[in-house]
């Protein structure tokens, strides 16, 4: 995917015969589709522009109708495509909240300044996210899981690409 774009959904199926698609939201805002207009549909190297004509939510999915697609046959090839927008069009987050792609790649350090790893993934658990770190120490045989909680995450510095954490007892055992 392109670095200046952000995915807000993934096309996972179809709805009806008039070219509507089912979308798995990749946004915490359940009605994010309402503000989408012009989007890019991306799958690997394939990129298409689309204009959203209408949309609604159904259970935990969005149903979207693109302007230039009139029937199911025209949208069948779109399954698996990501719905992308320019990052500058993302919704503004509250203070101390970050997009996942801003956190992934940050180097994690203890409060004392010891590098413990790099964030490679984020697991959504329901109560709080968990940052997955590839350990700095090659002898450490497993990923490090850091709960994304205020008492653990002490600083996020996007400019310096640093995450400072307070290690809870037993976290590295």
C-alpha cells in the first residue's frame, strides 16, 4: 500500500444485485463511511478511483454503493480491495490517541533508556490494545507484548519515533 494513504475499510463481499459491496471497517468510527466521497481502491499494485454514491451500516459491516459500478458482476473483482484515503483526510484524534500506522515501527525504550524492541504489530483486545514488539535482544526467543495503557506507555514521540514504557513486573519473564 502507498505510504501517503490510509486504509479505512476492506471489501469482503457483495450485497444485492446493484453493485453494492460489503466492507469490513478498519476505523473505530462506525459511521466513518458517511464522510467518504472520493476514494482509492487498492489491491497490491492495482489501483482504481471510486466515488461513493451511498452507504449504510449493517451489523458490523458497511454497505457501500460506488457511482460507476451498476451491477454485482462489475464489483465481484473488488473483493479483497482496500478502501484508501489520503492520510491528511483522516479524522483528527483526541490528544494521546494515535493511528496504528503511527505506532508500528516505533522503537520502544524503558524509562531508563534501554531499548527493548520495535513495535511490529498491534492486537485489539477489546479492553485495550497490545503492542507487539520484536525484541532488541536476539537471545530473547519470543515477541514482547506491551499493554497500551497509561500506566505502561509513558511517552509516544512520533518525531523521534520513540515509545517509552514502564515495564510491569514479570513482563519480560
